[in-house]
């Protein structure tokens, strides 16, 4: 996994986000118990630290998930 998903650019990006978001990450960790390093790692992997935002209609996707039923309560609240 590390060989194919972690490189110098991703590490440097993570270090920048950790430094610029230290206070926010500390508050999140205190409130939810999730270490900031884990949040930043997921953020980096899933969106290249916010660089990739996707090309789909978010409202339509949430409406579909809210209607579909498996996790209706979760997604209905997110949609509203």
C-alpha cells in the first residue's frame, strides 16, 4: 500500500496541512477521538488535500442516497 499510495509529494502535502490546521485538528481529536494524522491521511488520499473535488452533482447524490433506504436517516439529514 505505502509503495503505491505514498510519495514525497503526498508526505509534504500532509506536513503542510498538519502545520496549517494544527489547532483545528487538536479540537477534532479532543471532541471525536480521531487523531489528526489519521484525518489528514484520509483527506490526502481521498481528495489530494482538497485538490480533487469530484465531478458529480452532490445534491443529486445525497438525494439518491436518502431515498434509497439503506441509510436513509443519515443521508436525509445530510441532504437537508
